[in-house]
C-alpha cells in the first residue's frame, strides 16, 4: 500500500499491507457478513425484518458491511504504521494493539458514515453489552485465527 516508500527512514506500512489484500479483505468480509445475516435469519434465531439491524434488505446491508470491513482494515493499517514508527518489524507481537486495531478502525469509520446506526446498535439500549462481549472475545479469537493462518502457511508467526 505504501508503494515501497519510507517516511523518516522507515517503511510507511511495510510489505504486509497490499492494495490487493485490502480490497479482497473488504469483498470477503462483506460476503461473510451477509452470510452471517443469512445464517441468523434461517438458523435457530427468529427471523428479523431488519436483518439484525443491518437494514430491511440485503442490499441495504452491503454499504454498511463495506464500511465496517474497510474500517477494520484501515485500523490494521494504522497499527502497522504505528509499529513501523516504533521500530518494530512485521510480525512483531504487540498485545492490545494487535487485538483491537480492527475493532477501533471499524468503530471510527462506522461513526463517520453511519453515526446513528453505530450509536443505536453498539452503545444505546443495553447494546453496549455486545460491545463488551466483543472486547472480551476478540483476544482469544485473534489468537485462534492467527494459529490457523500459521498452520496453513499464510503467516510467519502464530501470533
């Protein structure tokens, strides 16, 4: 993403951030999000006419999914920028920063483009409990998916 450029003697983001990965991440994340809505609609949960807060139709959900996925990936890119500034190489473990970069990025971008949705679905009317659940669930999920990526040969380190 940084086209090999440096800033103050260090790579801006590093080789781990590519435009291909960014755009495929948005596409794949959007498809996974739509799949999750579908599973919730036909699964053990009662059908929701607003597709679990994402809109009355699947097409209404797509722009929001794109914003959430783009925000998550931009959060990850910002984390890489911070790590490069601190002199850390690609794959260097930073607990906390590695865990919540996606969530923070998604929240910031969703506040910018979908302020009312973010407020209603993540902060008001006891919906903040789901956000607390995410904060607790993200570290073990992050670890699990990194181990899977490492075993698949997609990551150089299991963290």
